[in-house]
C-alpha cells in the first residue's frame, strides 16, 4: 500500500501486524513473524505501590512492587511501550541482577512462574509527548492500549499496560461458538 504526502512524496506503508491477544511474550510473537525483537529498558526497579498500583495488583498500598518499563522494537522499529508490575514478594531479588531480555521466560526460569491465564482490556488512547518521542510518532498519535492482568492460579502475578502504535498493529480476535466447527485460521503454537 502506498501513502501520498503532499509536498513530500509517495511512500510504501508497512503492513500492519495482527495483534493476536494471547498469554505469550513479545519476543516469541516477533520471532514467529520472522522479525528480530529487541527491547530498551527504561526502568527496572523495586518501588512502593501507590494507591492505584495496590488496587490493580490487589495488594496493600505501600507494599513493594517490581516495575519493569521497556520500549519494544522489531527489526529496529519502535513498536510498543510496555510497563509491567509484579508483587515483589513473588519475585524476591529480581531487580538485584540485570534486567531480563525476555520477561516471561525469566519468571519461569528463575521462579518457576508460568502465567496460566489472564484478562486483557483493550482501548484507544493518544500518545503523550514523551510516549510519542519514544515510539517515533507525533504527540496525539492514536495508540492501542492493552491493560493485562495475568495470573498463576488465583494470584495476580503481572499487571501490565502496553501501548501499541496503531499504524503497526491491528487487533485480531477469533470468535467461535462452543461446540461448533474449528476457526478458519489456526496456528501451531
């Protein structure tokens, strides 16, 4: 697809990636697409939970939380901003070492945590000045925001907010009535 910009020229528009909402890592998703994933760590620290974080993580205000903020790239292009929050008692000593390159893999290898199920909330938002700078877009640019609550059993283990560039993603949601035929699109996982 081509995009014309008056006074500048005509450009090839990159194909949008299907954002298949699943409980797997960004790296796994990009490698499955044949792209090279990368991440720039913006913050990796243990902080005290404020009222909002405590409410989201279902813990007491002031309890320690691991905060992990990253700019995620594919083939060198900024794709999303991710903020993950985990109760610190679930991952003791996590911030003592280097930030992990693959969060879900590190949780599994270091703590035996395998996220089993989750809930996502999807909405639109506009890029702030700082978000726009990091993502390489203009302030106010439309973003797809996914807020995730991921669990191990009944315990909330990861609360995250991800901001995806709307020019690089489209949401793909397969639908199926229970007891009927298999979906048109299936994939080996």
